[in-house]
C-alpha cells in the first residue's frame, strides 16, 4: 500500500462547512478498507486540511474522495494529492 498526503483547500463558506462537518468526519473515519485514513486535521487558520491515507493507488483514493461530503457539498476548491514516502518517525516500519 502506498501512502498519500492530501491537501484540501476549502471554499469560504464556513457556515455550510460547519453544517456538513459531522458527515465529513464520519466519512473519513469509515475509510478503513482499500483506502485507509491514517490521520487528518484542518489547518489552524481554517483554510484547508491535511489528510494522510494508505491506498492501493491514487486512482482508488481519488474515487473515494469524490464521495467525501465536503466534496459533494462543493466545500473543497482544490485537492492536491502527492504520493508520500516517510523515511523517519513512528510511521516508518523498523527495518
């Protein structure tokens, strides 16, 4: 499984984002299959978020993210996905 860092840039509609947030978080928490969420959280300034996933490939991840309630409600103005290879820290398997 590959790891991917995903950056969301949010639209300015904070009221709608607050309304949809519980469904968005439930959706992310449920991602434990072919696409598995490792960690996520918003930027401190509220303009977006960083999400880290494990997935078979980027296509599977993109297909999953299309169903995120934030995406379906047009609350994400930009999604940037980069395959990521951590080399230091607790997420790196001891080898």
